[in-house]
């Protein structure tokens, strides 16, 4: 993360006074940056109180927060424990991983012992404090004053004063604004403005023709510029007067087509545009502003680029986050850096040799990153036959966890009964080749962990992967089998809740065991069944098991580690995320960023809108909730298109096919609004199988598949349907989808949406109709050839 | 040797400085095969050690000018590392693709300490049209070779005589025109489907190409290459690899990718159904006294999209492959492949004989079904290698006769990763090929098959193993994935750790030595490198 993170030091003051009957505890909080902090302290019994700190005074421009706790000294209380919580972020501050502890009366000997221990910490305090500056973990180190200690020893109850420093690392979200305007006299002015703290150097070049190639502009260069290897300039930006960032103004000739740049923060930290250079086109004569200027003030003659709005929003979010996202370059750098450390640690500490090595490795990693970005963007110059091929390379270059390659076809590889035999993994293994030849690219396997319920959705010890579906070894073997036929494997990750191993003192099951032995702080506070000591849930509660409090740092850290472990150990390529309604999508984004899945899809399932028992035509609110969740994950995950399933139910059941087209003539589900993130399905282990919570209209399944397998989005086919008499028909639809290269962003044109028939053309390659009504595609632009047909559906291919 | 250069530059005074017992540990497997030479062993090992100690430095300062070292017969240096350039480095309209990315990539590889790169050259791109002089358009390839020379790397040139689907690189246009007129010069399976990858092996010595034989045409192509690259042999071009069939490998194009999806367990069809192959088969059958056997290929072999056990020929027990007919057919079929390889390699040997380059050719690693008795994937590709019959003996013998290095792919594959239901065993097959090569003293050059994460560990195991015969290794191949954050750090680690097998703290040179092995050359070399751009 390097300098993208900055730490704030916070000092704590704990004077306390005593008189005959009362102790007054005064806790003062000195903050460099003002934020609200609550104090959470625990008396030595089993409960805790949360008390907000009050802002009391301002010393030298720094806010001071305090809380005064009056305490009756006649009570036999040994000590007061507390931890601090930052209200805004939910971050906890502890003392070396434990509670802060203020020893009170009646416990003098023990306390003296503690003190001696504490003194020993202070020996290496100084250097530790500096080192920990960049640690992401919130850590609190104590500063101790010899004098104070002795005071405590001697005076005991009279005065207690201790100072701790709290270190807090923060993700910073910064932006860079580039504004271009005409500077008269054949000149253009390019203005860079950023709030990235510290020194920022722009490593830039210009493009003199349409080839986006780094070239030097003609002199004179802006002040404090140096030439980098005759092909780029490095210009240090000037700090702004108010210290909130820096700026630079470059004057360029009118002929220049564009400006390429990356940011350099220091030797190790380069910021780029998701693996490629930032590029500001200066053509179209006048001026242009794009990239990450979410809120740039409009200059005269300013225009901004408009793309597909939804995707663009997405990109803007991405761009703003470039700065705290792990960048490609950074990854390479850190990968190689670890290596360097390994090598050099073996080599001893000779600084010189290390430097020589490291400078070469740095050079290598920079070159590799550059080569990578060019290879990714360059499309080879081939003659006509190869157009298809280069198309395909483009596709594979575009993999993201929200969409996979964009051409995925998902198979749900189990049903509600799959646990019954105890050897599902072994039973599925012989079907691997068959599933591959049917054309699936991704399989979703059942939840792998030890679970209170045999189906796996009540996980207990997350690191125990022996379940009713088989052993961990069998699972790994199965995953290998799928990989051999190039099918990616999704693990079913239940992150919302987790079943406890032990009861607490009140007999409540809320203490976890196993590798992740969390206590009740890992459980959300607002479910009375489980008496969690965490924060309030960031989503809906699932009442059958303790809901995990994802706002806790230690929980998130453990879950990230777990997901990465699953990726590495089992070989999972991605996730199906269970019950994501239960917690904030931002946390999901966090987990996906850490575990870097090839594909991820969340189950956000709530009810559609009904009025007087009849489904409403407009289900925008329903799909908006799903889209809000996807947005919260930053688009890193797709979501099951529950809306589409619901609308299909009514349309097919009641013969109301007009429901499939929304008011704007688009598909009425999530797939109509954000197709690339919609995972369309008609049935799963909950809705169908032996549970049948919301079963798809019986006998009309093939209409459902004719719809989802021809439409954009990523279709998911349910196990029970694959291995049924529908197999032939499903197989045919999949092969048509693949043959026609229909993908998650394909264009759909609804040509008919009436009472008894719905028809659409997709990418002008496939026409489909479902419903009993008559329909034939118009053969004005294409000749349509019947490609498949079945009960109340028909497919045509353009010839 | 370039390492000697590095050694001088590095300034290690005498081998005695390094504790002798460290050789065993440092040298690891790569020294092992040189054991038995006791004292003299120290020299190459010492070079190797310097290489290990300062791989990156070596790359900067070492081969300032490459010595024409790798002539034929030279040989027991440490394993040479190559990286394949993109298959489409030169496009099918004869222009350089990704020139900038390749130039940058070459510099990264050089700094990393890689020895060289492999350049795939396509017949169809160089000689798209028939010219009487036999000349071709080598300009793009020469330009690429120039980049390689500039980067200070070595070049292994692969002369590909086949066509490729991905990327799409066809056979020369003039060959395609002849094919239109006489499709029988292409291999064909029983279903009549013709494979456009390469010409039928049966026409090698028939004047089917406007009066010339394919072998003659290949020879002209080799000569054209030789004259175009004449100035680069020895110093830049140190290896030439000759494509012997589809995918550049010695095999029949039996399992060509068909349009549409293909069953993963299908193996393809016997490629003996073009007119010329059938004629040869007929003649051979008549000579052996069973004219009826020469009327066609096995009637009970599977079709393209069928599993091998779907019909009688490959049945594990009592399949036709075990009958006298089966033996007759398979012997003939594999013999044709062997003859084809021999013809091409003799011509190549003749053309390149006096050059200071090594000649190599690639065999496939047909590991599917290797655990079965009939090994259908190998049989159908022309390797008569069943339970109880070693088909690689004859192949190794043929390579040995022509003094050609055998390129073996799949060093990264492991049995555990393969599909058990396909009875695959890359490891057993590799060891069988290696054994045959050892027996016939054939040099081996390794390649990977996939760019997988786990592969590196296995490759390293092969290269550093006690009795490894692998003298060079080519990592396939450069491209976006190669430089991606998922792959490149692993590759870096691979190259470096390969150069630096886990050292014990005990085996470390002392600080003084390190000062000597890592002199200021490193820094100055680096500066120069940076200014040069």
C-alpha cells in the first residue's frame, strides 16, 4: 500500500482521581484528525456498556475527547476493561490485541505485577512504534513514563496516569482531476489537480499521432521536470497552498493528440489506470476532460465523454479507487519484492548487494508491467480469417470477477438431496466430462464446510472441509477434474452466519471454536437470540444462527484469509455467496478484492412487489435493490436475477407474456438494467428440488431456459434439469448460445411482448419466442433458420 | 563460455575461496550428471556458482558479446533457459506484431538472466508464393532477430512447416492452390475429413508440388533461411528447430480440432486415407503376402468424436491392435512417421551441417491413455508404443542418427493433475522418452505445455534432478498472460531460484566474497543499460 495509506497517531490520556468514596475516571482523547469515538468499557463481570466520548476542549487545534465515569469505590471491582470504537468506521482499538485495563482498588499486588510486565514493553517501544506506522492492523502501543510508574507503585490509588498511542491506518480515497483548456496562440493548457498527499510526480509523455505512443513534447518543459530515458518526462507537481494536495499546469502545442501519464508517488508506488496508462485525448480541437474528474469544475468549452451511463458510473467508481486498489503494477512489484526479501534474507544483510539486486529487479518488474499492458491492449494485425481469433483474445483479456469472461454458462452442481449419500463429490466426478461436453464453463459446488445442517448452509468450523458431501481430498480431486476440462469451480461461501461451538455463561451459543475461535464480538448485536457484542448488523438477519459482524476488522481479516486459503488449498476459482442480504455489499467487495475470484455471484433474494395478491407489472424497486447490492460490491460480483425468475413465473403461469418487457421495452429483470452482472436462473436448491419454496411453473421449464439461454446475462442451469428428460433440449440451447457467441452483454431487441407470446432478437443472430402464441421473425434483414423448438418455444438462427 | 566472462568480471579470485563441501549442495542435480569427473568438475560448477550468485548481474555484464559457444558437440554447461516469442510475433501479412511489447519483454528477460528466446518462423508467411529462386520474405523475422541481438539474447529459430489455427497462419498460398487441385496431398482420416495442418507424409518424395517433391521444397526453404540469416549464426542464432508435423511435432495430425466441440476423451482417426498413403499401404500389404490387409485402415477404429473404447480396435483385451493384422498395420503406420522424420532431419542436417548451431526437433507428449494397454492416443498419432513394445526406441535412434536434439514438451505436467478417467500419465511417458534418449545419447531440450502456477515446481524438478538429461528449457510463451501478475512473478522466482537452488546459510559465501561477486559493475551496467534506451 505504501504511501497511499497514512497513519494517524492518537494519544490517550487517562488521569484518574480518587477521593474517599468516588473514583472519577477521566479519559481524554487527543486526536490529530477529528472523528467520533465511542468508548466501550467492561466491568469485570459479564457485560459491557457503550459510552460515547464527549468533545471537551481543543488544544493547539486538536480536538480533545473525554468521558468521565463516576464509580463507587465501595463496590468490589478489581479493574475496569475497555476498548475504543470509532463510531464512523466501526474500527476497534485495543491494547496489543487485548482490552485496555485500568486496575482499581483492592488489587494492589496483582496490579504491581502487571506494572512490572508493562515496563518490560517499553524497552523496545520506540522502534516498534515507528515500524507499526504502516501496519494495517489497528494496534495500540503504550508509551510509559518511568516516573509515572513509580508514582503508581508508591501512591497506588491516588493518581494513575498513562499515555497510550493509538495507531490507525486508513484507506485514502483520492482523485486526480485533469482539465484541458485552450491557452490561446496554438497552445493548450493541461491542468492536473490531485488531493493525493505528499510528493506526486507525473510521469508523462505526449502522442503526436494517432498511435498512442510515448513521445516527448517540445521544450520548454514545465518547471521541475526531468527527462526519463528520452521518452517520458517526470514533472513534480507543486504542493497547493493549503497543503491539501498538489497541482501542475503544462502548456502544450495544439498539434498534440493526447497526453499519456502515470503517477509516481515514490520509488515503489506507481499509480496507473487499471494496468494501463492514463490517456487524455486532446483531439476534437478544443478541450476535453475525462478520466477521474467526478467533480471537476467546468471550465469554459469543457466537454466530457459519455458512455453507457451505468457502466460509466461503474468505471468512475473504479477510477477513484485506483488509488487504494491493489494495482497490477503493485502486484508485480510486491510479488517480486517478496522474492527479493527472500533472496536477500538468505544472503545476509549486505546492503549493497541487495540494492544492486533490487534495482535490477525493479527494472524487470517495471518492464514486465509495461509489456503486460501492451500485450493486453494490442490486437494483432491479421488478415480476415483471424478476426474471430482476435475477438476471442479480446474477450479473454476482459475477465473480471463480476462477469468472468463474459461468455460463462453456469451449472449448479447439486440439489437439496445431494448430501444424502455422503459421497457427492465422488458421484459428481464421473459426470465431469459430460458437463464439459454440454458446454458449461462454471460449476457451483455445495458449501464445503463442516455444518450443523447436512446441506452445509449452517457452517461451523470453516477450516474443516469434511462435510456430508465428502472429504476435503475428494473435493480437491473433483476440482482438479473440473479444471482438467476447463470448467471453473465456484465454492458456496456462507459468510452471513456461522454456528457456534460453545455456550457462553448465559447458556447462549455464541462462542466459536476451531481455527477461527471468535468470541461474541464477532456476532451482530441486534439479534437478541445470540447476545452478540458486535455492532448492529449491516443487513437483514438470518435468525437461525449467529450472524457474523463484518464490521469487525478481525472478522474481515479472518474471512479474507479463509477465502484465500480456499482458493489456494481447494483450487476454487470463485464464489457463490450465500444470503448476501445479511450484510453490506461493500464488505463483499472487500472480500472479493482480497480473494481475487475469477467469478463471483451473490444470492440477494427478497420478495417481489405484489398488490392484492397479484404481482405488479413494475418490479423496478425489486431489481433496484439487487442492483444496489451489486453496486455496493463495486461491481465485483454478479447477482442472481431473482426479478427475472419472478416475472417468468407469472408470465408463464398466467399467460401474461407482456410482463417480460418493461416500460422502456427492455427485459424486465435485472438483466434489462445491468445484464453483465445478472446471473439468470429459473430454479435452485431452495426454490425447487425437494424443498420447492418457489418452484418454477411445472412443465414450462424449457420456456424458461429458452429465455435465459438466449438472453444476455450469465445463465445458470440447475442440476435437476440437466439430468432429466430436458437434457437434450438444454444441450441444444447451450450449443446455440455458444455457436452464436451470445454473451452477458449481448444486445436484446424485444420484438413482441403480448398476452400469449414473447419474442426477441439477440445480437441479430438469434431469434427466440416463448409462449403459445404464433410468431415468426421478420426476414427483412436476415434469413432466419429454425434452430430449435419445443413445447411453446422456438429458436431461429440468422443465416 | 559466457559464464567464464561473468566470472572474470565478477572477480572471484580462486575457487578455493568457496568451501568445497558447498558444491554438492549448490550444484544440486545439474552437476550430478557431470559427476565422475571429480576434480575437473569444479570448473563448470564454479561457473555455475557464479551464475547462481549473481544471475542478474551476469545478465547485464556478462555476454557483452556473445561467444559463439554453443556449437555442436559442446555441451555440458548449465541448463540454458529460453522463452518462446508469441506465435504471431510476425503476422500473416508479414509485419511485426507487438514490436514494442516484445522489445520491452526482451529487456526484462535479459535482466532476469534468461539465455535466449525462441522465434517461431512460419513457412506460410515467409514464402507465401512460389518463387523460382526459392527466396522468401524474411524482413520481419530479421527485424525481430535484430531486436534479440540488440537485447543481447540468443535465438532459437523454429522453422514451422505446418499451418496454425490459433493464431491463424495458413500454409503458403501456392501450396494451398495445389491442394485445391489435388486434395490428396493432405492427410485424411477414415471419415474423409482432411487435415490442413501439413502435407501427407506419403508425398514427401513424390513430385506433387509443381514438379518438385515436398522434401525438395522444404530444403529450399531451409536454404533460403540459411542465406537470409547467414550473419547471425553462432552469435545470435544458436539453435534451429525443424517442424516435423502438425504443431511442429513429429506425429500424424490425427486429433485435429474439429469444428464444434470435441469430446475430451476422443483421440481422432488414423491418417492413412489419402490416395498416396493408401497406395503405399496396399503395396506393403501385397509384399507381406496379405493383400487384403492393404485395402484400407482398421475398420474398427473409432471416429473423430468417439471414445477409443467405443469400438474394437483399441479394446484393452482382445482388441484388434493385438492381432497380427493390428501389428502389421501399426508397424507400417509408425514406420511412415519415422521415415518422414528421418527424411526431413537428414535434409536439415545436410543444409545446416557446417553451421555452429544445434539442430533440434520436437516430439509430442501423448500422455492420454498412457496407462492403458493399447495406448490409443499414441498409436493413432504414429507411435507404436503399446504395453510390451517401446515405440520411442526407434524414434530416439532416428534422432541420434541425425545428431538432433529432441524437444520434449510437458515438463510441467503431473499425473495428479490429469484426468484419471483418461488414464493419462505424462510422468511415466516422459520417463520412457528420457530413458530412450539416454540409451541413444540424444540430447533433450524441455518445454512446458501450459502456463500453470504449479508447473514451475515440476519443471524445476526435471531440470535439477540428479539424472536430468535436459540441457535447455524453453518456456512457452511470451504474451499477456506471461507478463501478467499471476504468472510473471512466479516465472521470475523460477528463473532465479533455478539459478539459486535453496542455499543453506552454511553454503553462503562470506561477506568478503560477496563484495567481490557483486562489484560496481552491477550498478554501472545498469546505468548503461538505462541510458542506452
